């Protein structure tokens, strides 16, 4: 019953031109694997383009929330192309307790934090950036965004 439901769902959401190429698979899983083999193609030029856009992304005249949203969009699109493999100990002894996956994710989050801070307008946010970078423990990106947004609100109030 579940297989029929999944098979039906797949057939309803894919392009009708693909129906004949997957309709005769006997399980939803086989259908999915068939489609995945065809469309799970790494788009290296787009990955490169996204990384260039992220590296060169600057706040400019945008408000902090616009700049942050732009970066979040670029990071999300990049995440669709670049998957972090689930890694386990190479020796498979089950005694090792490596958390390589968590370490890689943590490093990527740190990169995002630095990209956000680097893209901020130097004239407006160099002080808050310096205070954040001087902390012993770097807060999560969402906390840093909130701190910078509060600074922006404070500056707006002071100007008015």
C-alpha cells in the first residue's frame, strides 16, 4: 500500500515525458533511484559561480536584513549542490568516536559567520565587528545577525 502511494506520488510530480522511463519499475525506491541517477549531476560551474558571489557579496546600500537574506539565499542554493557526506571511521571498528560530519558543519558555519562579517559596511559596522571578533567564543550566526541589526537600529534612531 505504501509502495503504491509513493509510486503514485512520484508519477504525479515528475514531468509526464519521464513517465514511460520509470513507470515499469516495480517499487517506488527503484523509480527514485532511476530518476536520481539521471538528475543528480554535479553542476561545477554553478557551484563556482555561487562561491564567487558569496565571496564578493557586500552590504553596500542594503539594510542588514536584506544583506543577510541575500547571503542566506546563496548559502541555501549552494547547499543544494554541495552535500556533506556522512563520514565514519575508516577502520569500521566501532570503537572510534569521530564526528567528522559535525566538525565539517561547524567549520562551514564559522565560514558563513566570517563571510557575513566581512561583507558588512566597514564605515558603519567596524566597531561591532571588532567587538564580535574580540569575543573568546564566537556566537552563532543568528546571534551575530541580531547584534548587528540592533546596532543598525540604534544608528537609525540616533540619526533621526
